[in-house]
């Protein structure tokens, strides 16, 4: 009896235990390194030689259902959310009016509350809000303890002043705390807090894995590395928590240097094992292949990318300085065009297909356009009436709400009405 044609029972059992994976696939039997069977493409690793559109093949019977936040029907492009949030952040950087800043925070919070899914990354908004509050408190504490460069006449309290040596002139610890200095610190800290809230809104609304999949082909390797890091980080945290709980149950210390050594080494060993398993799975799928491009194309790609980045730096510097206002914008636009051309040429060496590419539709244009409109209108308002957007503190006056900039900020609410509402997992019903 010829046994050479018989499949190994372990490999056959492995193939049958994985629904949707055909027998004889090169990576059959390889461990998944903590990733689901179809998780590699969804995590931002497109499968070479395979092109699928729509929502992909239907899940086989008996397989676990995909979470609602991974559904792509009507999903908005993640880049649109980032452009919208960066537009709100640009508007916040042009003003210190607390009323306008509070309106920007309210707009971002309302859109997040109406369109945040139950995905893991959507929980980051609360952390960004707490970070923004901490930044505001720290800024006020520095103004109270270290003083403020703003002169003031309304003294709130006089703290004991710490004498400093002569080489520390210009720095004081303690002393008079004026209302003007505290209000100036409040305005400055609130602006930075608003920027953090806008960035948190983008993190809570945009799927990071799908955003990395939208990178150009020249940045494919960098996107894969970031996706793998984002995928393995939760596993490291879960391993550390599991090992600490096991040591506590055994009555062994889980804190201090000794506990760190006994917990850190197993976590590091598990991370290395997962890395080797993932490398084997990616090698079986054919990752890392590049196309042969002519040397002239490679040199042109490098020149365009490097020249474009230098042009972006020079143009940004020109826009931030008063002397470079005439050449700043043209140099910045030319640098962006050169950098984009270099990225486009660099993508020709990437042999891959896009797994279920995200479509930039009408809703994405509306969401991105609303953020860009808020930024553009706020820049125009800051140049036309700077006193309304930057209220003074000497003399100390109450800020007023300018109607034009306020109406421009309200344009940021457009995503709440045009963006698709994400599906949410229904809460389990209580047994009667």
C-alpha cells in the first residue's frame, strides 16, 4: 500500500479545524500568532495576488459572527475623519477665545457621541479628554507657582516666594498671583486642550487599521510594521495581566524589581514566539516581494521624495515667519507635489493588490470639506478681526462671542448628519 499520497492526519485535522481555509494552502498548520484567520487582511496586511471587492465571501455556517464595527457597508473613509479633525484643530490654533474653543470642543464631542462605534479604538476619546483636562490643570498650576510674564494689578493671593541665586534671575517660585496671569494661562491651556480633544475625536472615529491600509505603496512596509505593533500590543498587556494574576493566586510578589523580572521574562518569551510564528505565516503568504524597477526610476523617486520633504520644511518655515510670507506658500505646495510624485513612483515596486479598498465617496468629501471650511474661515477671520479671536487680558475684560467665527465652527457639525451611523452591538436581554 502506497502511503506517500496520504495526507498527514495532523495537517488534515488542522485544515478541517479552520473554516474557510482550503486544504493544501502553504500556511496550513502554521500558528496564527494571536491573529484571527481572516485577521491579516483586515488588520491592514493585504494578501498578495488576491483581489476582492465588497464585503467578501460570506462566513461559513458555525463560524463566529464578525463584530458590527468591522462592517464596511456604507463605512466612511478614515482619512475623511482625520481631515475633519485636523481642520477643527487648525481653527483652534488660530484663537484663544474661550467661547470659540468651548464651541469647538462641543462640536467634536457631539460628533463623537453620535458616530462613535463600540470598537476598541473608539474608547480612546475618554483618555484624550482626561489628558486635555490634565494639561489645562498643569498649565494653571505652573502659572500660579512659577508666575506669569503678563503684568497684572488684580492680586488674587500672595504665596511665599522662594529665594533663588543670582544666575536664576528672571525665574521666580511663588510670589504674587494675579488674575490677569491666571486668565492668560487659562486661555493658553484651553487652546492646547482643544487640540488634544480634536485629535482624540479622530482616533475614536477612524479605524486605524483601515487608515494604514490606505497608505501609498511606497509606505507599505512601514504600514505593515505599525499594524503588527498595534496588533501585538494588546497581547502583551493581556499576558502581563494574566501572569500577575497567576502570581498573586500563588502568593508570590507581582510588584517591585523581583516581580518585574518574573513577569517580564515570560511576556518577552511569548512576544518572541508570536513574532516568529507571524514571520513564518507572512513568509508563506509571500510578503516582502518587490518588483524590479529601472535605476533611473529609483533615483528619480529618491530625488523627488527628498526634495519634496525639504520643500515642505522650507515652506512651513516661511509661513511661520514674517519675512517668508511671500515664498512660503508656493514652496510648500511645490514640496507637497514633489513628495506625492515620489510616493507614487515608489509604489511601483510593491507587488500587491488592495484587499477591499475603501472608497472615497460623496459623504467623505462632505466630511473632509466641512473640516477644511472651518479651518479656512477661521484663518480669514483671524486675519480680518484678530481682537475678537484673541481677547486681551490687560486690561481684564470679558470675552465676547463673534458671530462669524461661531457660525464657521458650526459647519463642523455636518458629519453628524451626513456620515453613516455605525452599527452597535445590542445589549444582551435580561432573563425573565
